[in-house]
C-alpha cells in the first residue's frame, strides 16, 4: 500500500513474538483551516487550489483511512470539521472518536479515534492546560487521554525478520486487520491488555519552553492518574502516588525538536531546570539571549494551587508540606520515540515542511522501560509492556522538496503523518528490559539514537 505520490514503506523495528495483540497508532497534525488563513505568509509558495478545505478535507480522510490504523490521534482539528468530516466518515469504518477544542478565539483542538472492533473504551479524559492565575499555565492548549482495553484474542505470532529490515505493508497491517475476524472478540481482553493514549498539541512559541514544560507536567500528572494500576496490583513504594502503570503512548505535535532539553525530559524522566535557558528548552531556534527559567519558588516550578509537584503527580499541599526539595522535574515513565529522527548520521527526518521550516516536532512516544529500572529502583516495570514492532517511514527531504512546500496536490497538511505498530508483551521480571532497535546510547559524551 502506498499513499500519495511517494511510497512510504513500513519498517520492521523488532521481530514479533508471543501471543500479544498487535495494534497501530497514527499521529497527524492536519492543519486547521482557520490557522492557515491566519498565517498566509507560511503558504505563499503553495498553489491556492490545494489549500482549501474542500480539497484538503476529503484528501485527509482518504489518506488516514488507507492506513487502517487502530488508534488515530489528530491535532488542529476544528469542531465543525470533526462533526461534519472526520466523525461521520471514520464512523463508516468502525471508529468512535472524541474531540476537545481550545478555549477563546481558537477553533481547533485534538481529536482521537479508536477502532471499536479492536478496543473497548474504559475512560476518556479531556485535559485543559489553562489554569487561571498560575503564571506559566496561561495558554489554552489541550490534550485528550483515552484508556483503552484490547478486545483481541491473543494469537501465536511467528517470529521472523531482522530488526530494521524493510517489510511489506501486509506483514504488519494484516496483524491488525479489523475485518479478518481472527483477531477480535467480545470483551476478550484482560486488564493487562490496556493502554493509555494521550494526544496533545503543545504551545508553538519557540522561546516559551517554560510554558511547554509546565504543560508537559500537567499531562504527565493526568496520565499517571489514568494509567495507575489498581491498588492490588501496584508495588509498594516509599514515594507518594502509584508505582505501577498500564502502558502509555504519547502522541502529537509537541513543538520541540529531537534531543532538546524538553525531549530528554520526556525520554529520561528528569530535567534540572536551575539556570536553564527557557529560550532554548524546545530547541526550535538558536538564540544568544539568555533568560533563566524561573518557577513559582526556588524548588517548585508550579504554584501549590495547581496541586502538581515536581514529580508530575497530583498531591495535596493543603498542609503546607511538599516533597519537592530540588529544582528538578521528574516523571516515572520509561518512554522512547517510535522514530529514530535520522535516516543516516547526516540526514535528519522531518515531520513538517512549509515555507519557513523543515524539522521534526511530531512524535509517538511509548512505554519502553529503557530508563525506568535504572532511574527508579523502587519501582516495578509496567505490568504489561509495549514493544515497537514497526513504523511507517517518513519522507526524505530530497524526495519531498521537488513537490514544493506543504500542503500541495499530494499532501493535504504541512505535517507528515506518523504511524507506529506495537505489540503487547508481558514483562519478564527476572531479566533486564529488552532493547528496542532504536535504543539510546552514549557516543562522544552525547546521547544519540543508534
């Protein structure tokens, strides 16, 4: 299966193994038509006939449906487009969706759809980052969280193929086929086959990394609440809050670049913000200016009224006690990116391409356990872990550039869609976590992707 003019192959990142269900997730910033009209300077080189929603809307639906993904995370979706375009069209293909709009004058928001033959909805949670009177949380960005239970009956999957070897679309797509009948059942998934999917679009402003960090803290706190295992399954921990979680997938337009301080915060679970330059936190632009990030107090980024500690956990501060004692932000999730961010050492991947920028800001992050055990020895691994078994390749700049800036005749947004394939796998508590093919290594004093 190919989409548009350019063929986007599915790359196998690890061999499938065992009986765990395989499912796929798409993340796609579809470009709000209102935002496009508000920023015409970004699309001056685009052919006007391909910018209209009348052209782009149906084209987006066709592209997304062709991927046959089990979960679809969209950003910059306007409420009217959700109600008149995406929801009715996706419903024809067995999806159910939810939408959360930004507040104020912004009509767009996030929309998440899931295949009803593949998952049951346990809970959906809209999240608004705007907290009046709290300084950093003064923007109207949003997130949408779903807790899903797999309906798939586990099937033995033949282990084959080498890591990172290119595979045909059928190799993984058939494993997630909703119409085959072999992989679906009525409420057959157990509690261990559950996953939290968080879809968000963080603030764009390249120099307000402090705001993005605060928004990430709120999202991590909400994810912790939704992903926490029941008390009878959780491990004993000396720290406040739960210590075991369902697998987690974070998807969306994060408006930060690979290997920036905010990127490392997401994948390593820690960031010391004392003296750090808020202008360069997201890595979107270089600047000689320096503005140290300042929190509500020397050892707390957010004020007590928000109720979120530096551990990205909701806590009760009514008694005046806080566990924060260092200017550092942490979260308990071991996350990794589904993409490597480089085709080769000198050729980066791109997820957005228009007149003023060509870079990566879109991500699918997932529970990998790569950092969790080494950083938090008192925490057990996830009850059920995710293995990244494939991803749809991105488009090389050399192939995309001749087509012109996005959107164009073939691509209906100024972003490129991401698609990752996962398999539920039970953790092996006696062995170290399995390395995924894009494991982080230290090279020349810098953390890089292999």
